[in-house]
C-alpha cells in the first residue's frame, strides 16, 4: 500500500477512486501529497494568468465563486 499517496485512506483503500483495494504500482492516479501540492500550485498559476472574466467564470462553475489562486502566492 502507498501510505504517502494523497488518496490513501490508510486501510489499503482509496478515497479518490471507486476501488476496494489499493492498486499500488498499477495505479495511474498515484501521487504523493507533495506532488499534489506542487501540481495544485502550477494550476493556480495558470488560472491567475487568465483574463479576469475567464477567472470569474471558472470560479463560479468549479469553485463556488471562490478564487483560491488569487490569494495564494504560488511559486514552483
């Protein structure tokens, strides 16, 4: 089991996928919590570079009107 996977539930299961047992090295979704945070920062940088009207559209559709990328000072 990958205990450092961001999706691990600690009981050889997964909180992200609908599988009953961790697929370990066969899982294409495996990512450490550090990798998850780095990927999130990269995505926020891309979102912050968009025009304001596009940012508002995305925040309304996917983030309940919040813009977490606007308040984070991301650097990767």
